[in-house]
């Protein structure tokens, strides 16, 4: 009897210890989550319905239910750059999934073949991804410079006497900015390559026996097998495309129709002389929601594609 | 003997001409994309006046003035020091924190585990830019604005999801017998983690740390937001002063750019094996 009780006590003590350990080890991360993510997100949502700008910095005022959507109204109907920014950011998100991922996959497949010098190419291809996008932005700013860059001489081959700064031309500026980041897919390529290398050798051999080699094998055997990774990297590429800021800041500062959503938020909240926190947070809410939409859309697209493949068989 | 060489579908000999040409085209494109901007930058930095000899023309004579002034007048080493300090401290804080909670989530059952996991994963999809103003205000109210502490705070707190993902995956692959053995030997929970699990999980934790360090080293958005004093800036934040600071001194600008991108590139050259294994999830050997 007595022995059982001490045993129970021991167990209880152990349970307490266990709970204490779990709590102690989780606490720092959860604290960070609450301070750095939860609290700011709640603030963003709540104050997107408040009058809050440079005139009342310390005390946001709730609009009341009658004018609940005032900030959103302003953003949609009066703020001149919102639709441009949303269109650009969405385009960059789509290009991330539609251009970056195929390029990254093609290069990863090429790198997976045992060709001479393939290790060198792989190592060199990742170098630009080790450099900050801010530095790459400045390098491209110089490349695009009309008087000493290398883009204008190339354009002059097709169009004699071209001497404009392409970053100031509506249209070309957007293309130029996109080209300043979109081809650097080093880390994505490596993640895909890692997955390609993990495809078991037996599967490849079986494919060979069925007469599928080279590109055919890649398309019918390898790609379906790495679909999970492709979905993940597509989501990441689309999300980071939607969030672009550095390229805009360093290349054009929003000139010639190149605003992005992140740029709008920072301009409204920090850099403009008449800061408008409530409205900036309204744009931030849209950015968060758009991020969720991107995840859902990419997931849907990949599951649709998979379904089709199965029917094909 | 030649088994390895003759593996099907991978060696050059087994490829059809089309596949081979296509492969080489892809590789050539990869080289072109990576090298053109960087080679152009280095060539330009050696020209006394890049305006006089634009494009890929080689310099008449090699001019190193820009490099000398980058160290002498720009004091670039100071900013490297700032970046190293800020990125280093924040990585240490975040990695210790995450490896503790990832362990609990990977190994123990408790109420609300799914919720905790979901919350931490969700941070991957919360754009930091959307939190610009609340975090900016938080930094101000903690009296951290324009201090190195501000950036350490931001970096240690952001990027939870990726580190969590990498480290938890690593824990999942460690056999549970080890802990049981340690428990039987009389180790408490903390001791078991500290003395048995942490050393074994070190490669996974290092991977997370390297990725986080690179991110923090290159981070521009927050670095330009919460710091003002020039002496305290990190390397990326210093870049935004470049376009105006150098005005028409292009030789100086190009040289400074080369110096600034050099540390991460050198670090990568020395540890490329490590980087490549880390980024490819261990499947590609460097």
C-alpha cells in the first residue's frame, strides 16, 4: 500500500517534471511568436479599421461601424499606386511559379547528368544567390546605365541610336527589373537537384528497360517523382515574387510603373512625410490575404495536374 | 569493375544527341547568367574611368585606387564587423531557441502540440513586410531604435519556420533508443537533450544556422528601416548610401561593390561542400 503510494507520488513528480520541461523548452519560441507575429498581426488587422496617421501617432481612432471600410476605400479608389502595385506583385508571383521553377528544374536536370565539368557549373551557378539582393540590385542598376552599362549597346544592335535609360521607360522598366532577379534560381535549383538525386537508381533502371532515357525519362519518371518538392519551391517562389521590395527600391524607386505592394506599405507607413499607418496596415492585410490565396492556388494547380496524370495512365 | 561508369541514363555516352545538346545548353545558360554580371563588375572596377571604356572592354591599365579607398576612406571593415556581430548573435539566439522547442515537438506528446506546430509553420507564410509598422513601433517602444539590438531582435525572431522545419526533420531521424538509454542511466530531460541529443543533431542544427546566417547577413529591408547612424549600419544597409555617395566616382563604386560581395562569395568557396549538402537536404555531395 505504502509502496504503491510512493510510486504514484514518484510518477506524479516525474509528470510534473515532464510538463515543466516541455513548458520551459517551448516558452522562448512561443514568446517570440506572440511578440513578433501574433501581436503585430492583430494590430495590423485591428488598425486597418482605424484613422491613424501622422496627426495622431500615439492614439489610433476606430472609424466606427458606419465608416468601417474608409481605409480600404481610400486604398482602392483614391491612392494612385495601389492597383499598379497589386498588378505588378501578382505578375511577379506568377512569374515566380511559371518562369523561375521551370528554369530551375531544367538546370537541376542538366546538373543531375554526369557530364564533364558539371560540378563547376553547379558551384558557380549558386554564387549570385550568396550575394544580397540589395547588392545585385545595385549591380544591375549599373548594367542598365545608358552611358556605361552593357544593355544599351546590345539594344543598339537592333535599334540604332537608342540612348534612353530603360529603367525610366514604362514597360521596359518592368521587364528590366524582372530580369534583375528572376534568373538567379541557385538555391531553388539545389533543392530540386537534391530531390532528383534521391530518386532511386532502380527506378531509373526500370525506366531504361522500358525504353525511357534522357529527356523522356526526366519527363515521365523524374518530374512526377519530385512533384512534392516542386510544389514547395513553387509556393516559395510565388510568395517571394509577391513580396519583392529591394529590386524596386534600388532600380527605380517605383518610377515608370514599377511599384510593388511591399513598396507601397513602406512608403505609406515610414518613408512618406505624411505617414498613414492605418492605410499602410490596410494594404498589409491585403498582402497577408494574397499570400494565403497564392498558397491555395499553387496547391490546387498541383493537385489538378496530378489528377490529370493519373487519368492519362 | 566498371559498374559505376556504366550506370544507365546518366553517362554522356548513353545520351542521345538531342539530350546531350540540350544538357549543354542548360549548363551554358547557367554559367552565362551567373558570370556576366559579376565578371563585368570586376572588369569595371579595374578601369580608371569606366565611362571612357564601357561594356566588356578590358581596362587600358589596371587601376586599384577604388580598392584602396574602399578600405581607407569607406572603412568597409567596420561594416563587415557590424554585420558579423549582428548576424552571429541573432543566429545563436534563434537556433538555440528553436532547437529546444523543436525537440519537444519532435519527441514528446502534450496537449496543444498540433496547435504549436501549426502556429510555427504559419510564420513561413506571414510576410515580414506586412508587419512593417507594428514591428517598427515595437522596436521603438522597446527603446531599441537605431541600436544593434534592434536588428538582433528582428533577426532572432524572424525565420522561425525554416529553422524549425530543418531541425525538427533532423531530430525525427535520431533513433529513440538513445534517449531511453540516457534515461536509464539517470539523466534528466534537460541533461538528455544537452548531452545526448544536441551533439548528435549538430549537423542539422548547423544547417539551420548557416541558412539563417546567410539570410541575416544579406538582409536589407529591416536593416535599412531600424538603423540610422552610419557607423552602426550593416553591409546591405550601407549599399543604399552608395548611389549618391559615389556620385560620379564609378571606379570607387565598382571597387566597393566587389569588396562588399566578396565575403559571402569567399565563405561559399571555402565551404561550398557544406552549403550544397545543406541546401539540397544532404542528397548532393559537394
